[in-house]
């Protein structure tokens, strides 16, 4: 049975526009609109799609059956809010969908959670496990037997060798390389272009070749759907 999805994209920035492009390849997807906290964007159009309001409109849209699917379209700089939104939406009676570009190569036995975005040209090899609310950005390579925890960002052109484990809420920067069997702790950031050849603990930022400790990574989470 073909499902007609009436989709709301949370966020109206450039990341959300990439999500819109991916979803447009499936003719069964109808994009109802965007939400955004920036009131200046409200009632405007982005590629012909309206910005309906802020996140407070979501419960009403669900109640009125105006939407039946949601995806979070916030970029890595809002990773804390992505986590909060995911947890809040997960309590609502609505589907969190995946956006997968048709050019992405995903092995048949890869496990995919929900609320995932997989961008153009990315590759995910066999026996990998991609948890909920993860973004695999343009041209990223996830080799075999990888585990990507919830709410992680794998940035443009990053390369993860085999048997890598990325714990939840972590960011792998643009063009970074993670060597085989390395484990990255939760809420940690690997800087752009870095090469990681050893395990990285929780709550830290590592940069360089090879990657070295820069500083602690402190998160502040205080936003919710109204």
C-alpha cells in the first residue's frame, strides 16, 4: 500500500531546504510547510512551501489531520534542540520519517532508525546500525559494522573506517577521518579535517592530525515545543 505523506519540516534554514529537496524525489510526499522560531520568516514561501509558524502549531496540525509525518530540518549547530524536539515529537501521535537521497548507497542489511537524513552521494556499508535522528551528510562514507548513536551528525565528506562506534549527540566534522575500531564518546566533537586514531571520551572536542584534545564540550538544553 502506497502511503501519501503530508509532511511538516521543522526548521526553515538551509539544512531544511536540503531535506525539502530530498523529499521532493518521492511523488507520494506532500510538503505541507515549515516551522521556524524566526517570526520574520512566518507566512513567507521557501521554494513554494509556506513557513506556517513556530513549533507551537504542531499539536494543532496533528489534531486537524493537516500533517501525518514530521522530519527535523535543523543543522548541526542546533544539535541540542534537535534532541529535545525528537524526544517531544516521539510522544506525539505522528510518524517521524527518514529523508534518503536517491543517490545514497545503503547496503541491504543496514539498520536504520527514524527521523534520519541521508544526503546525496553518501555510502553506508553492510552491518552498520544508524540510530534515530542521525544526519549522514553529503558524500560521507560509513564503512562496514559501524554504529552511529542517536542524534549524531556525520558531516560532509567525513570517512569512518570499519567497526567504528559513534556515541549519541556527537558531531564528526567536515572531511574528518575516523580509523578502524575507534570509539567516539557521547556529546563529543571531532573537528573538520581531523584524523582520529584512538578512542575519544565523552564531552570533549578533539581537532588536528592526529586529533588532540582542545577543550571540554558543554551543552545547554532548555527549549521545548510549546
